[in-house]
């Protein structure tokens, strides 16, 4: 994976100017990257409440003022309309467009939600000496829709989505404690072991991403996944919604350790 | 302090029936008690966002559906209109009434917010072997308005309120880690040491509660305080608001360990 170790604001400037438009893995390592969901103010209370009620899949790190594209808490001066490499525009819950600049779509009633992403806890796991099979293989992490329902809020409801990483049993404790320190990036695993407990029929057949298998001496460990809030929001078919394109995240000014709870 | 070790729902039934109407310290030890703030739906988005932006002073543990007095997430079957020993009714930000039953004041547009309280982290500190001077002396904890401004949201803004506990230097690390495990109950200290850093002129003259002093070999340790959200909400003079009366908390069904992040 190529690494671009410049500061977040330098990389965002390149993205804004159109000089960078690929996935953000490997960019500004050590800094928090975030999922983006933008909804009209009319839906914002229910979505905010949904996130509050489901903090594992939906760890909120920033909510903008209605109409403002500036995430003042996590990246003052940034512009959420231009500073992500790629966006998706949804109308009535259907993908309508994929663009690199959402200024033409912006409205005075839009609220942007930024949610912590797995990059932060994967950094914590790697830093604790825990190998990540999908990274070693250059694959996407495996993800499943589970039989666990999120706690609904207003129009938003749906199942929790999880990602799975095979962890050697000797490193299991460390994987739990290392990720638990980062509730702002999905936190501790939501389940360890038997996939059937989450309604997952075959741990080798993910609903999204790539299968990497579970070897002898390894346990499948499941974390809540940031795909959940987008899937849940889209399932309610909002008239208008903007998200980042998969893998094309917003890079904040927060160092990863800023999300550490302890 | 007299202890009533029955289950929360048994104690709530006594409160509901008018057989108990005193402060809730010592009731159902081991279970999470909560601060109550009730606002019309019209103000609920801004208040929810304020809590999301200021999690240390405003650790949300439950938000009810508009019009419903049942906190289904933390005490299914309970009724927030009758199950607290004493309430305060505010009109235009001014205390208008103090009552033991708010059913006559209830409206279809009211949203109830429950916020974690210091009882949970004090339990964690005591359990870690850390003495609590104010409890030993049978006094209220000392509290100050600080020079630290909360991050505003809509109509809600104001300074953070903190409580202070003197901690022997040898136990300082343990006090930090023991409380940090409970972000749902104010979490780790917001400041350790020099009171002037928070704009506190005299650590022996609290704005509320009782002074217990800081002895040689002790450090003043400051935690964000649940007085903050009520003070902030009232400062914006909402047309209508209900809160618990000081010390007369809502007793949830959650064991304290349910709020542990790690």
C-alpha cells in the first residue's frame, strides 16, 4: 500500500484541487478518517438519535451546523463538499450519481454526519502486534448483514452490519482491549466466535468484501461496521442523501489517539 | 448512609406509590442512576446535538420517543412521570413548581433525556480503593462553574461545570483509569491539579456543594459534572422544561458495569 505521510490539510488541498481522487487508504496515516452521511435537517434528528442509540455501528465524531459544510470540530477550514475524493448522490434511496464535488448539490438545510471508521481500530490492532489477514492479502475486509437489529429511531431501522477478522487465539485478549480503547471507531468486538450467533450461515461467504477464511488456531472476531448507518439510512429511502463513495473517506485533523477513551 | 438493596423496579414502585420521596443516594446500590431533562420536541434536536458535542458533562444514556414517558432502553416498564421522587418544573427558565408527579404537566411533544451521573464513577473509584472525602464527611461534592466553554449547539451554550475530589497522589493513576472506564458516567477527569487552569480562583470556595479541602499529599482532581446540561438548558430560558430535583435521581435497571467501555 503506498503511503502519503503529509498532513491531512495538505492532502485535502490536493483532493479539493482534483489532484487526488482515489481511495484514501494509506493517506495521512495516524489520522482519523471518517464515513460521511449528509441528510436534510428534516431527517437529522432521527438520524442523530439513531446514532446515539447504536454507538457501536454508528460512532459519531462530528455533526455540522445545518447548511455549513465545515466540520469545525475535527477539521476547521475543511469543506465537506470538495475535500473527499468521491461522493455518491442518492435520490429516494436510489444511487443517482457519483461525483468528485458536491457543491452543485449543496443546500442550506443539509446536515453532515461524520462517523469513525475501522482504519483507526485496525491501526490500534496492528500497533498491538495483531496481524490483519485482509491487509496482508491486499483484500477488502469481509462484511455481513446480521440477524441483530439496531435499536430504531423514527424512520431509521435495520440490521447491524459487521466486519470479521480472524485472530489467533493467543492474541484474542489483546485484540479486545486494543480496539475497546476506541469507542469512536466501533470499539470492542460485538461478538467473538460462533458466526451463527449473529445469523451468519457461512463465515467463508461474506455479503460484501472478500473472504479470507479462518485458519486452525484462529477465532473469527466480529466488529460493528460503518456500512450500517448508510445501509439503514438508504433502507428508509430518504428523498435526498449524500455519502462518500466506499473507501473514499474524509481525512480529519484528529490524530488517532484523540479517539482513545482511556 | 442507609442502604436499600432491593431491585430498582421494586424501589421505583415505592416511589411511584408515594411511599418514598427522599434523595436516591443509597438506593439500589450497584445500579446506574440518571439525571433527567425533559424538553419539547422543538428543542430536542439542539439539546441532543449539545450532548453529542459535549459527552464528558452530558453522557446520554437514553432518549425517549416524543410523548412517551417509558425509557425502554434502560428501564422497560418504568414511567418517567412518576418514578422519580421529586421533580422541578421550569417555565421560561424560571423554577415554577416542585412536585412528586409530573403527569398533570405531561404533553405529547415532550422528549426525556437521561444522563449518567457521578454515582457510577464514584462507585468505580471506591471499588478501586480510592477514598471519597465528601462521602466520608457526609457532605455534598464541591462544584464550580469553569472558564471552559462547552461547544454550543443551536440555542444551547454555556460553561462546563465540574466537581472536585481530593485524591492522594499515590492513587492518582488509579483514579484516572478507574473513572475512564465509564464514559457514560462522565469518564476520566477533565483536569488534574492547578484549579486556575479551569478559572477556579479558590479551591476551598465552591459555587455549589460543600468544601472539603485539599490536604498535603493530595491533588485536586476535576470531573465534568451533570449540573452542566441543566444549567446550560436553563440559561437559554426554554418555555417549558422538567428536571429531577437535585439528588432525586431516576434509578435505571442497568447495573453499573453495563456502562463500562472496557
